[in-house]
C-alpha cells in the first residue's frame, strides 16, 4: 500500500534539515534578539500554512487547496488529481482524526513543513513544501516512524563493516552504503533494487527497514551488499520538472546498472559474482536490468509482480476497500474511477493522454513503457540463475504472480522458487487477514529468507 501511496504521484521534495537560520555573529544582542524573534514568527507562519493546507484536504476543499500550489504543482496535481490522492489515502488509513505536531526543515529558498497526523488506522506524515513566496511546490504522504515495539534482530557487527559510496555520476549521482564482510576476500555481492515510489536506501516503511535487514544479515554471512537512495527520493525536485517523460528506466533501471558497474571496480568484490535482488517493482524489473547487463551473475525476485502494473493497482484498491467488510458509496465511486483509468491504460493510451486520466496520476510515458512487458517471459530469455521468493500473506503482490513466475521459468532448470506461509509484502511475519496496519508494527525480515538467499548465492559459482 505505502509503496503505491508514495509513488510517482507524490511530488515529495527532499530537504535536508539544517535547523533555524542563525543570526550573524557580528550583530548586536538587540539586533540578534529581533532577528530570532522575526525568524520565529516566520517559522510559526509556515507551520500555520501547513496545518491550514491539511485542514483544506480534510474538508475536501480541493479548489482552495490547489490555489496555493505554484504553477508546476498545478500542472502536476490539478484539483481532480489532488482529490484522488487524498481519497485514495483515506480509503486506506481512514479519516483524519487530528493533527499532532509540526516540524520545519529549511534550506535555501524552500521550507518543508511536516505535519504529523493521526488517522483512524495509521499515523501519517504529510510533507508540504513551500517556496519563499509561500506557494506549495511539493507534497507527500508517508507513514511515520513509530518507535519499534519488538526486539531488534541481533547481528554480529564484528563480522562486517560499512562504507559510504556514490553511485553514478553527474546530476543523478546517489549516496549509498556498501556492507562488506571482514573475513575473506573477493566477495559475492548483492545490489538491492527498491519497490515503487520515493524510497531511502533502507526501504523504510514506518518503523521497518527491510533493506537494512537484508544488508546486515547477508554481510554477516559473507556476502557484500550495496543499497542506495532511490533517485525519486534523492532528486525528487528534479523529477517534478521532468515527470511527464520518466519511465522505469529513469526511475530504477539506470541506477541499478550504475551500481553494478561501480562494484566491478571494487577490489573487495568478485566481479563475476554480482547479483541483483529486486523487491516488488524492483523484482518486476530485474529481467530488464539483466537484458541491459549480460554479465550479472544472477537475480533474486522478492515479491515481484508478473501481471500488468495497472491490474495490481486495481486489485489492491479493491482489496483495501473491502477490508472492513463493507464498501461505502464513496469507495465504490473511487473504485469505478480507478477502473476507468485502468481501461484507459489498456485501450486508449497515447503520449498525449493527461496523467489525470491515468492510475495514480502517473504520466502516459510511464505506462507506455510498461505496456506489453511480461517479466517472467523476459526472465526466461536471460538463461540466468534466478531465485523467486514470495510471502503467502502478501496482498499487494500475491501468489497469483508467484504461480506465473513458476509457470514461465520451471522448465529452465535455473530457477528456484520458495514461498513463506506467514510472511507479508515486506517479508515480515504476521497472522490473520493481511492489512496495511501491520506495516506499522516494527519487525524484521525473517531469518529463513536471509538464509535461503545466502545458500542460493553460495551455490552459484
């Protein structure tokens, strides 16, 4: 759910928190006091604007809300698309109960106000980014980082170390972390490829960090791991300006290939044993990554869809709407609108189709790029070792997709398949009917998953 929620529609502008603006050291105490007072007034003003905007959303006053957008945001998220985003959110986390707190992050000419909100089913941070003339230039919805309630998985940090690295060059370069075992040399290595939406290197969702779990677990067992900030997170503002032209190539594939290329120049790494591990959208795209770089040793697909992306969106939204045992009139109308958008992708799609008529507000070029792509069929043509893993409690990418992977690849004799009865989309344990709320309970990737990946890689010589 939260991957879809924070997908390409969310024009989140990442701003580094640099605190409040300091007064010049050479000013008198009187001027310094006045300056601080003025800054506090300005900060309070932005916080008030952020809270007011959230109230407009809660009141469904989309016309007034869009009036605050700058020209670029008005093109990206017009009134109907803002309505769809907010009602898509509330259909999953319930109505807004109250605003709990605000936080400011200031850098150069932009000010981000993070309004932490309590909804009926979850806590969500609503990030509202303002220009210096108090227009909104960025908006995003993300689950809050709730303090962990479960004991941390114990990993022996004495067995590996971590190094900050850079992936790619030029305007799209990305910061990353390379986890390297301490004992041995010429290590096999895994590149972790994210799911959809803006994500950090740990693939953080609420209090959970599945990519950090994988990195620590694999590195503790002799396998190096590279994880990095996703381009849509690190360079969100740039993506806003080119959003109508992006595809999965710019979103995901180019950076995965750059990560692989960087690892081939590392002395600690066995360049003949580089593996790509993709989660969700990342798993869906590993066959395309493999087509671009034929020297990658093998692939691991974790909860990777094989069916068209638009079908999964409709399936997810339908499932979530029925979780409480009833579908309201508002939910029915929302689902009917999604069905119309899905039909548009399948039948009447062209480069000129407005994003407002397409699922999640994702531009036409993105859908055109994915049209006709069957990951499992493409994977079969690669003739590469592949491990396909699936949680049986996953409602986002289901056992239907797992079955399609098996049907396409079983005859190759190079594919291995395993599903896990109690695991969800994040490969965390749970019970009962799967739902989005369990993503807000702190947990860790099951150790059996890490062991299965380790054992599979160790036989790929």
